[in-house]
């Protein structure tokens, strides 16, 4: 942690999509980068320079008025020590600046040593004045497929950066189907500020199901066709494969998700508990408390991560680990890079899930401790961000 009066190592701007979509998982994703940079001694800023109207969570629609979203994000940033180090510019008709004015934003870009583009947002013209631009892709496979299929928009978006990182840690391996697209992709993973996820030994009960996750059941994102096969984005397709899990285990399972009555009834018939995810997604404290009050996480991964063996790992699952909550998640080839079998389990079959549940429930304390240790070793914000900057040459 940089001490008071210390000289910063440099000024780095992080950009993302927090004000466009101010849900807890998205905000935590960016906040972890900012805290990691600060721990390393950098002067870290968050600037969202968006050409699209923000999404109003309450209205479930887009809006020109970003004030509510910006206020929510600003409160989180300032509560975590980034007072005066954030800005939002709505670069669209009727948009306005918050935090800094347009000229201050442009000057910040010119003065910054680097721009970290978290989740690969559209680069705005003024951001091109940043002397070093780093692309951080959280969702591998689709972008690379679009590039090799000649999507000029995707090509231009990537070409606006000097270095490219991806959560697809298996990229380039013989068993990985992420297509080579002419860019040199470097593997990375989600950083986690461990101090935000201190385990609470008294929290892992409170009437909640043993195994939980926070997820979208339906995603309205088109499938990707590549080499004659369709690769899907929808989570429900993967959950359907393991719908009988609660019937085959003595543990209880709960999904925090948004489903209609028919799907909710079907989940109940198969033994799943489910709770609405809207409030959790809209409140960082509720999101964090839900994870802390879970015993462990059980979740699936999207087909676009699984079948191509991308090596992707969930930023939400990393938070479960940091909270000392063991994780059982679908194999994407991440087990080549993260140790599994204690605190973290990869599965491809129902039998492997049941074996993991049995292992965790047979010695919960050991697996809880291993989960936290794994987060410290592989996801600690200063380690992940430090490695990224070192390899980027920033």
C-alpha cells in the first residue's frame, strides 16, 4: 500500500462499464483493479467515457440520464478511497460530464502513463492520446472468432491498443479452440482485493442453502458459429445438464437469478431453491453478504468458455474463494492453471460434482481454508495487476 506522502509510481486510468451497467459484479470487477494499482503504488483513476446511453436497472431500459448510475458508482469509489479520482462522460446527445469536465478528462488521458481497458470497452477518440493502451478481455472466444471472420469493427477495436490480455488462459495451447486472430494474446485473470472479502466464520449459515451462485438464467446474446458449429452464451443450457443435482445429493442448492414462473416451478420440482437476483445485483453489500453467507459455490460456465477449452475462470467465483467459500465449477481447462481438488473443484460430469460435494462436506474447514489460500496465491489484486503491468511493459 502506498504510504501518505509517497511518490506514485505513475498515473494509470482504468476504464470499464460500471456507469453503463451498475451491477455489483461489474463494479467489483473494476474496483479490484483500482485497489490493486493503489497497492502497487500507482495513482489510479476510473474514467468511463461512453458513447452509449446507460442502462436504468429499475426501469429495465436505457436512459439518457446517467446521474443515478453515476451516483451509485461514485459512492462506491469514494468509500474505497478514490475521492476526486473518477469521472464519467456521456459522449452522446444529451450526455454530460460528472466528476471532471471534458477538458480535465482530456488532460488526464494525455498525462496518464497507461489506460487499462477492463472488459474491452469501445475506445473513444480522446482516449487515443493515452500513450499506452492495454486491452483486458473478460470474455474470450467470441471476439477472436469475429476477427477471423472479417469483422472490421472488432479488428479496429483491438488495433487501438498496444497490448492484449485475455481471461482465456489456455489460449494458444493445442487443446484450445480459440482461433488465432493475428493478435498476441497474453493470459491473465481477475484480480481480487482480498481485504474486501474477509471470511466470516459465523456467516456460513443463516438459513441459506449450502451451495449457491449468482447468475443470469437467460442471456439475450446470439450464439457464435465457427467451423460449422454453434457456440452458445446462455447459462440455462448448461444448468439443464445438471438439473437433477439436488435430487442426487443431501446438500441444498440455490440460484440467485431472475426466472419466470414456469422456470421457477421447474427448478422447484427438481429440488432447487431460487431467490430473485435483482436486489443482490443492485447492492454491493447485499452481493457480498450473499456470498459470505453461502457455504460454497456450485455453478456452470457458458458453452463459449467450455467447449473451446478457453481456460476462463469466473470473477464471481474468485470472490467466493477469497471469502473462504469452496467452489465447484464447470471445467474450461482452468485446472491446467489453478490447483483443484481442495477448495476448488472442476467438473465435467454429475459424478464429479457429487464427489466434490462429498469432499467439501466431509472436511469443510480444510476446504474453506484452502479456498482462501488459493485466492491469496492466484488472485490477489497486487499480484495479478503487477504481473499484468510487468508483462505489458507499462
